[in-house]
């Protein structure tokens, strides 16, 4: 079943301008055209667009995505390159997840900090709390926020109090 550019864009949840940009950047050399010059997408093209979006979300540069698409077009002779690329992407995504987990832990600590402050009516209460009284699940984030300056008690201006 053929798809228009609008239907293809809707299928992957992006604006049509994004699909046009991908085409302009050489990521869609496989997409056919109608007699009047309009792009005509097949189901396999939609799958390729979904892969492009997935790789983009991993932070992969468009030039590398273009290289991947070229490898796909070349066929089985590039299987090793594609496998190596996906192993590298997996490692990059795992690192992103690790960094986001650390960020989430800091945000959760700050949620606890402000919940405690609101309940007490003052940011001084959690700020002056000894480190051992901070819930254990938040201690690592507390320590990471203060490790750079070597302090155990945070000054008010850095905590946004």
C-alpha cells in the first residue's frame, strides 16, 4: 500500500518537513516518485523511516545514519559494519541511560528536599539536616551535588533555596 509523505510522516510521528529534510540529506534514496514527482512511500520505507528516527534518538549524527542507510542499500557485504555500528549505538545508549539515571537521582533528591522544606515551612530544615539523617536513597545524589566543592553542608545559593 503506497503512502503519501503526509501519511508516512504521520505513521512515524514527525512533521512532513522532517521527512522532506531526511530526503534532502540523502537518507531516503530508496523512496520512489509518482509520475508527477511526488514521493511515494511503501511499507518498507516506513520501516526505514522508523529506524532513522530510532537512530536519531540515540544521538547518532545524520551523516552516520546516512552511512547506515547506504550500507543497507549495499546489502549483505556490509553486515559486519552494520553489526559494529549497532554495538556502538547500544554502548552509547547504555551510557545515556546511566547519565539519565544519575540525573533522576538528583531530581528525586531535590523533590525530597523541597517536600521536606514545604512540610517544615523552611528550606533551612533539610539544608541543616546532618547527612546521616538524609534518607539513604538520596545520599548518593546529595554527595554528588557537594563532592565537587568538598563540602558536606550545601550553601543555600547552590541549592536554589
